[in-house]
C-alpha cells in the first residue's frame, strides 16, 4: 500500500444484498490509512430514492441521519461498519419523505428503544413521528443542540417538504456536514457548512440524462426546481462555495439510479475540486446498495481497513 499522507479512508463495505444489477451505482474504492485510534467514522449506509441513512459515530455516541431502510436492512448495514444498532442514541430526520423515514418505527422499537428522534416541528407533524418513536425532540433551524459528544446544527434546505433541514455534526475537533434533498444551496446551508471538514453533498442527477430519461415532464420539472434536488453541476457549484483548505473528504449523496451514474457525479465533484486548486481531496459516491464508509483517523496503522 502506498504511503499516503492523508489519514482518511473511503471504503465500500458490500452489503451483499441482491438488487437488480442494471442501473446499479457502484462506488469507487478509496483506500487510505486509518488509525487504531480512529475517532470519527462516517458512513452512508445507503443513499438514493430507495432509502437514505447515514451514520456518524465517534465510538461513544452514534447518530443516524435519516432511517429510510427497513429496520432489518438498517441493522445489517450498521453491522457492516461494525456498529451495533442498540448503540444508536439519536436519529436526526431531514424531512418526511418515505426514503428518509420508513425504517424509524420498527428500528426504534426493536433495536434502539433509547434513541431520540430529532426533527423540526413541521417534519415531526408531517411524518407523525410521535406515533413512531417513544422519544422525540423538536429542533429549530440554526439552533445548535447536543447529542452525547456531538454538537448538532440543523439548517434550512430547499425541498418540497414541510420543514426540511440538513445537519452539521461536530465534535470539538471535527465536523461533518450533510446537505441532501435540496433544490439549491440555501443561505443557511452555506453558513452552517462553512469550514466543515467532511461534506456530504447531493448530486442527484445529470441534467442531460434527466432530460433524455423516462420520467414524465412534471416529475422532471419537480426534480429540477428550487425545491427539488441538486444536479451534479449544482452539487459541484455548492462544493466550490463550501470548499476550503481544511476540507478532508467529500461524499456525493442521493444519486439517481435512473438519471445519473456514479462516474458522472464523482467526476463533476473531482473536476471542480481540481479547478479550485484542491485536487487532493478524496471524493466518493454513496450508493443505494453498498455502505460507503469514511474513517477519520489521526495516525496511520499498518493494516488497511477493515
Ligand atoms: Zn430523498
Ligand atoms: Zn425528499
């Protein structure tokens, strides 16, 4: 293994689920060193219109952002990254669409009864969260709160949902920002995600593929609208706005299996990073079928993950 100076890791952990193989987005394997003293792990358990869940853990506190797979699938994917479902202490809900909330009820009841489900009042109402989880808490945009060892900052995104948000999740030293299901990069997102070390940014569609694709016109227009989804080009623009010298890695989220490919999404982001003088920042594309994990580690160790 080459002697890589950056101690970050993207790795695809196969979930070995059988899905139709056509139009499957495959994530490129990025391998860098990690440490025995890994202090922050971030993984897209899966991302796309068939289900979204992202896990952030420091080994003490484990947070899920959305829970849009079945409880069984969420559990299996968490275990793929070595996380026990019972250790999940919070689920941060971005918005009420089914691909983000469908697993909450059963996952909380069966696997994480102690977990608190956080959402804005609008999302809480629209998703009827109190009927799904024993512990619910309301959050407000741009008002930070604490979950174990993390500080969490919800910020407005622009989507056709009641009161959608993205989240910045920070420890004293590290920060992860997640902005998906948003038609534009909002003012609040720019503010909240400024200086984030790790960015998860939506790259939902390639404009030409969407235009030529099978979706009906109303749906194409909804996706392209300012309350729809970010295209690869718009995701790259958002990244250029948010990028800085301390940026450690970028994860492309919510890639459409019909209107995009991992190659197009990944090259839109890497191309833009090159243009703005940050060619060394690794980019991975989260997929629907595989866990895409990133481990931040301070010191390299001898063996590659896992
Ligand atoms: Zn979605
Ligand atoms: Zn949505």
